[in-house]
């Protein structure tokens, strides 16, 4: 990690002077002084200029009819980002291309931060096959119309791989894809605490895996124990070994808490050295239901979290792996994680359709308006879906001018427009800003500044 760049980013953000939008330019084009040069940024492109070219560029960008190639290029990128973001957040239409199934509320772990509500092991609720079939038909029809492959995701809220119906469910969805002449890919988010037999079955039948592991055994066993307090780490290691042996693609999903964020480099070492992970996602723990359970992080922790993250990222690169986090993804135009904007049809136990990944069952749904219909009865509440989509697309006014607004999940999932609260200034807001800001300055430092003395103005796609 480059400490001086990190310091520049965090202090610039703190002072509110980091990559402001160019005044009187209607497009989202942002400007930052850096090591004696000027950086111009719009999603997808970064340009560095000397003082003379910077002045010319600013004048050019304010005109309706831009002259220079660089000004044209950055304007195009800014227009494209704005268009794509607006389109993404426009409902109707809602065309689901991915079927996400929370097949059962049953789970074999007792994670300290479980967002599925208080575990009710006795009264498990399932998602019946009829409902799944109807959902798969809707998604398959939308995929066929758009000529794109179909995907099915088996997600938590319970542990999908301990659901005895999973082989039957997968076969049913695959059969529907075949009927629509579609290719299909499958993904499961698993806690990895499964029998050898199940792990082998999964490796043979499912394409990709998100394997939850919060770190080395001391952390994993404390944060993600079994129902009766059993250690889970040995199971996770065995599952990772089976997936590796069978050459399956998997990513590690580690939930990072207030107690573990200073251990991020050690967590990465474990994931690379013991689980042989090639892709690791670190996610700060999110607040519980209805924002009642705080995630424990304060805004003052954001910079420390990011610096640990960046150290972890370096270690991962040394081990041929990548480390990402979902809040700010520079290679995508995105906002919050709402399923309605990602064209995902999410069915939860009992057969309801949810607009939110966090709503995994009845007990988590009762607090809010995130249920948008009941698939089982073919009873889609379109009005409610569109109304919910409209509310979820509302931005915090403080985000309107932010350089990161096209690559930011806002305060989601801690802060949600359905329950209120400002995104701007939250722990996640700061993290998202720092991560993107650091990436921009690091890229400029590494690639653009070494070339600028010869050219006065240089740019690159990012
Ligand atoms: S914004 Fe709200 S509904 Fe959307 S994903 Fe986040 S928590 Fe869920
Ligand atoms: S929440 Fe995201 S878009 Fe809004 S101010 Fe923070 S970083 Fe920018």
C-alpha cells in the first residue's frame, strides 16, 4: 500500500475536497490536483494533464461542442455512465434473468451475526417445487426473449446444501432451461459445513461456489459455530479441499467484524495458504434487521478498515489471488444491491418474492415492504413492485455530486431507503469512497504520471 497516496485520499475526503465535479459542467466529470498535475475522471476513464492542458480541457468541457479528443472521450464516458445508471434504476420493466432461491430456512450453524433473525430450528419453512417451477418458467422466458443464458443461485437464509430437496430442485430448474433451449449456470452460497458426500455431489453438479469462511480457525469457530457450539473450520477446510481437487471455481466470502478487521492480512494468508482460494471477498458485517442491530463499526473505523484491506490485497496478489469487496466495484456501473435493479427473481421459503437479499424468510420480511408478491399463486403485486422500485431508486441528495456515485452501493445493506437514514457520511459511504479514491490515485501514479512529461496530456480506460 502506498501510504502517502492513502493519506492524500483520506484527508481529501475528510475535507470534502476530493474529486469535486467540475463546476458548470452538466456531466459527471470530476477533477483532482495530484502531484503537480490535474486528473480528470469519469467512470471508465482517467486523464492526467499538465497545467496548460488542464485549463484548455476545462474550457473545452464546458462547451456544447467539444474540440479535443480527450474531452470528447471523457464526455462520452460520463454520458454513458449516467445513461446506464438511470436505465438500471428504471422500473418498469422488470425482466428477471436470474432465479435466486432461498430453498429452506434450515441451517446447521449458529453464526453470531446471522441476519436471518433468531434461529428457529424446529419450525423450518421450505420453498415448494411448484413455486420454484413457476419462478424458473418466468426467468427462462425472460432469458429466451433476451437471448441470454439463465442462471440459478442457491442462497443462504438457511444452508442450501443441507436441503435434501436440492438435487430435485436443481434438476427441475435445469429441465426448464433445456425446454427453453437455454444454457444454464448454477451458483451456491454455502457455509461449507457439509458431509464429504454432499461436497462431492455439489462439486459434480454445481458450477460455482461462494464459500463462507470468516478466517483462520480461531475466528471461524467463534463467529460461525455449529448449532451446539461445534467447531466449523475443519469442515470448511475439507469442503475447500474437495472443490480444489475437483477443479471447481469458488470464492471465499469472509464477514469482517469490529473484532477481526485488524486481522485482515492474517485472514488472507489463511485463505490463500490453507484453503488455496483464488478469489476472496471481504464484507464488513452488516447491521441486523430493521437497522436495530448495529454492525459495531463507526465512521472512524473506515480508514483503518480500508488500510487493512489494502494490505490484505497485496498479500493476496503475492499469492496469485484477488481480494475484493462489493460496496464499490469500479468495473461495473452499479448502485444498491436491490434484486429489482439486478433483474433477479428471489423466492424465499413460503413462496414469497423478495426485493432484497437480506429478506430471507417470513421473520425477516415482516418488518418491511420488501415482499413484492407471492409466486406460488401467480400473484405478482406489480404495483407494489414498481412502487418499491421507485422508493429504492431514490438517492440521498448528498450523493448527487459524488465522484463515486456510479460505483457505490451507498449505505446498503445497513441503510435502506425503505427504512430511512442518510447514506452519505456513513461507515460504508466512507469505505466506498476511500477504496475508489485510492484506486484512482494509485492508477494515475503508476501508469499516467510516468508518461506525462512527454505528452502534457495522457489518458487511459479504467
Ligand atoms: S437498499 Fe434496501 S432493499 Fe435494497 S438491497 Fe439494500 S437493504 Fe435491501
Ligand atoms: S454513499 Fe456513495 S455515492 Fe453517496 S456520497 Fe457516499 S460514496 Fe458517494
